């Protein structure tokens, strides 16, 4: 009897299984690839401070606040407690007092002025609209202070490269102007390498002041002297300034790799500490005592920079150095473009921001720091420009204008936004336009058609204004590095790793420690020069997740069919980019394979602008290619997650996508529209997921989409109730019949047993 009772339900169930397809709805383990955090730009909001300034210039100096929503507070690191700032304070309206030297000589107690700059990036010309002081006024300011007493003029790197006006001479004009302004020393910034190692050596020979760095080695020997001693008055003992240079090890990825072949950048704190020890030993042997140390650093305070490579970590380490006890120690930093003043024990830390928007001003005696501030363009408005430097700038400017005035298009109908804090954190219309230009060239310029194009946000340097002509100079200002177009063959796995890296930056927080959100309500990443602007790909990501889990899905353009298809990790794709990234710049070492070279990027971009319809770039942050969204939210409350809707090509912001039945007229002949995507490339599901939009005769839209949830370290497809008439619903009915058969059999046995 038992065997007979099983026949009917088993027959029902086996027939159903044989006649239907099985659909996978379980997820495999989550993607585990990690992403190295990328350098980013941070800013510290500082306060106003009154200082003593020559009577013929200005009476106050104010420290300019940073841009809103980009404030980053110092963060703890697991490297070592000693490497972390124990105290970070903004400059106050009262003089900052440091410990007095052990044996101050009253004869050398005259005040000394230190003027300092960093990250000038070729801002020769005064530009009041953008708050640029310019080189002639900087020289005039230095002249005014020299008339009052001993004055040092110092720079912390990235001075010889930047705007096209600077790049035209590969830094030679910048050096000539710095010579004329009377600089006393500078350190090496990462962008000093941008014209190549040989050109950097040539520039150093043209300098009338020392260029120093303690941690740059070529073939085991220092490229430049580690330090210099500035002695303005040979008749006074103890007024010397030991100046030590140090350069960020990030230079290995923050200039073109070909520029640093054979160059090694060693640990900053270790090198500076060793130079101090050597200097102190030599001084003791000679019966001397140095009371003043200045570190010209190009390290920065970016939260994504390794803690041991940061300028504030160096300042903290020096404050604990017993050899510097009782001495005046000043760290003048650059690289992160941060306006910051802080004190760590007996060490003062300064950074002026960038682009000659500020000049650092420190006044001190042998006993104490008398004042410390940043002078803005407004503060220096009454300064008289140095006439010699002004004449040099005028001549350089005239030659550049003659070359760059050529009009590429008579008018731009849109603003193409190149703001640093925008192109380095999310998709922008300028990034899209440049990437489109690369992809457009990539369809005919190489042996194979290109699938996608990427360019790094750090390579986009200016905004193209709306309703104005676009000139050759404007385009070069956007793309000032002279990069060329390259196409490389890459595997799908490398593309996935590339985007993981692009999206791996830490998150921005405001002054209260709260996350800064983008226009989609998603956490905004810290600006990173390695953030990729994209064409030919759709990249979905969720910044609320950990960096290695943010990447949700990637679609890549098929150049033949002009359609987007899910990334195949095993397939070969042709990626067009700039030669900087193709060579592994910004840490994109996963990009390799055979390579073809093309023309300069600025030429390709100019050609594209001349023929493109720029109205397609009207939205500054379109969120249409590098798509920031939540993987679990249902923003419009229609029952489908934002991710599911985005993958189906519908809007997750407009609930009207799903109208009521009576709102749409019947169209019985409308065909079923289907779009198949394969989240398996990134989401690691077992099989492709069918996303379809089906229309009933009443034309009420019903979307058969998977719901994604994050469980146990992976994205999984939630089981949903089957739709009426579907195979899943039929299977459920047959399973129910089988259960009824077993139930009837059980009841019959129970009755018989009684």
C-alpha cells in the first residue's frame, strides 16, 4: 500500500520538473577583491589672525576657510601612536610661543620673517577673481619685508609645473621668476618630475637657490642635497637656519612612471631624523649650536596618505625628538593643497593651500614665534608688484597668449566643470566629454575598436566656461600634462580591479564627523586624483559599503552592436586611456597588455569639441555612467530596490514609472520587452538573472525583477512570490497537489489503524 500511495504525487512532481526550466536564485560567495585607498584632497578650516605687516602693505592677515563639505579631520592610524598628531590647533589671534633656545644671545634677537609658498603650479599672473596673488606681488611682498629685516623666502614644491603658461617652457620660466623673486630654497614636489628626470636636473642647474630633498635616491645616491644652512648675517652666531627637504613617496605614482625610472623615495620621517642627527653631530664637532630648523616638506595631510608619509605625522615625530628640544622647529608642507596651521609641542606646522591663493607668514625671534598667519590675495591688495618680475611675467604672458588664442569652437553652450573637489569624487560632464573624446578616437585610431575609455580626475585641471569661446589655451588648461592617448588590451578581471581601486577612497566627513552626502543621498568619497571618469561603461556602486564591496555591477559597451553587456571577467577588452594610466600611474598597475600609442590628449579633445553636440553635457553631475546608488534602498517606494531598477533601465526616483491600471490605454499588440543582464560578473550569482518588463492587455507595468540583499558577505537574490501564470507559480501548484497526496495517504493510514 505504501508504494501505491507514493505513485500519484511523485508522478505529478516529476512531470512538472521535467517540463520546466530551473532558475538559480542563490548567490555564490561575495567578491573579495580589496582596493588600495587612494590619495585625496583634504582641507582644514582655519581662523582669522592679526599679524604685524609692513605699513605700506596691509594690516591684517586672514586664513581662508576651505570649501564647504570637504573638511577632513585628522584620523587615527594603526601605524604607530608616535606617528600621530597629539595636538592639532588652528592659528589663534595671539602669538604662538615655542620653547626658548637654551642659550640665546641677546645680540641676535632681531625678528626674522619667513615667507613660504607651496603648490604654486604655475600661477604667475595675478588673478583677483580666483584669489591668485601672482609672482610679481609675491616678489613685492618679499621686498617689503627685506627692508624691515632678515627675511627668508621658501617653497615646498610643485612650483615648476601646472598651467599651460608654465608648461610651455617645461618649467624654465617658473625657475627664472623664482630666481628674480629671491627664493632662498625649495624642496622637490612630485610634479617637479613631470617634464622628466633630465629636465628636472636642468632646471636645478638654472636655480640661483638650492633645491633640496633628503629621501630621493637614484642608483643609491641622493639626487639632490638633503639640506642647506641659510645664514643671512655672517657676523652673528646662532642665527643660522638649517633647512631640510623631503618629498612624498607618492611621487612614484603621482607623476608619469617613465619620469621616475630608477628613482627611489625612502621613508620621510626616517630620512629627516637621520639628517638632523648628522647635522647635530657635525655641529657639536665644530663647536656650533643650531637653534632653528625648518623642514621643507612635500607630504601633505590627506587622510588617504599613509600615516607615516604625512606632514603632520612628521611634525609630531619631530616634537618628540630629543635632539630638537628647546629649539625652534618649523614644518612647511605642501602636496595636499590644504590651508592649515597647527602646533605639535615645540613644532609649528604650516601649509598655505595652493595656487598662490595664500602666502605663509611667520615672524619669530630667537626665543619665540611672534606671529603666524596666511596672507590672502585680499590681504596683499595694497602690495606693489616688483617691477622686474612684472616685466618678466608680461613678456611670458604675451608669448603664451599669441600661441593659445586660437579658437577651437566659437561658443560653449554649457559649463564643463573641472573643479578639483568634483572631478575627483564623482562623474562630471567634463569627465564625460574628455572620456567620450578618447572613446571616439578609439573607434578608428587603433587596430581594434575600443570598448571603453577612462581618464583620471586628477588629470582634469580647469573648467570650460559657459557662453564663451573655447580656445586652444582653454583646452590645454584642462589637460596641462601633455599626455598622449593609449589603447591597451586588458582582461575583464583587470577592469573590475581598476574600478575597485577607483572607488576605494575613504568617505568625506564634516567638522562634526558626519558623512557628507551626494545629491543621491549616498556618502561622498574623499577627492582622489585616481577617481576615473568613464565612457563606454556603466559602473554601479554603493559608497555606504566597505571599499572592497562597493562595486555592484559593470556593463561594458560592445562597439559592434552599440549595446552594453555585462562585464565578462575572462574576456579581453580594448581600453583607451592616457599614457599615464596605461603605464600604471596613480597605482593602476593592473593595467597591462599590448599597447598602441596615439596623439596628444589635448589634440583629440579639441577635435572632439569641434564636432560634438555639447548640449548633451548640460548636467554637471549626471550620475549616468559611474552611478552612485543604494543596493538596498527603495527610494521611490514602489517595491523595487534602486539597484534593481537601475539594472532594468528604469528610474528609482520617479514612482510614476509604474502607473495604475486605469491610467494607461490598452495596447494588446505591444511586444514583450526584455533586457538580460548578468550580475554574476560582480555580484557572484550562479546564473544570469532575467530582468523583464511585461505588459498585460490593460498595460499596467509589472516588473519581474530580482531583489538584492546583502547577507553573509555576499549579494543574494531574495526569493519572491511567483507571478500568476508563470512557471514558478505552476510549480508551486504541483508541489501543493503532491503535499495533498501525502496528506490524504497519512489520513487513510490513521483511519485504518483505528
